[in-house]
C-alpha cells in the first residue's frame, strides 16, 4: 500500500503544478489587460488636454501623399 501512495504523489504534484501554472497564466493575462487599459486611458486623458495638436496631426496626416505599391528604384 505504501508503494501505491508513493507512486501517486508525483502525479498529484504534476497535476497541481500544471493547474497552478495555468492559474498564474490567467492571472498575468488579466493583470496585463488591466495595465494596458490603464495606460490607454492615461494617454487618452493626456491627449484630451491638447485637442489642437490632435486636429493638427489629423490634418497633416490627411494631406500627406499616399504611396501605393513598393517604392521604385
């Protein structure tokens, strides 16, 4: 009976280790999503302080010539 219990322990450790790794991955993905959202929100708030720059950048981008295809040599 002792041998049976000894053989079962590595399986339990492996299964619990895998489960713990999956939980850590989910937790880190959730944390990264929160950090990304927070950073995006902070940038949006900073840009809202300068609406004239946003309009100037949009106007400059719309007037820039657009290239289609690879550049010629």
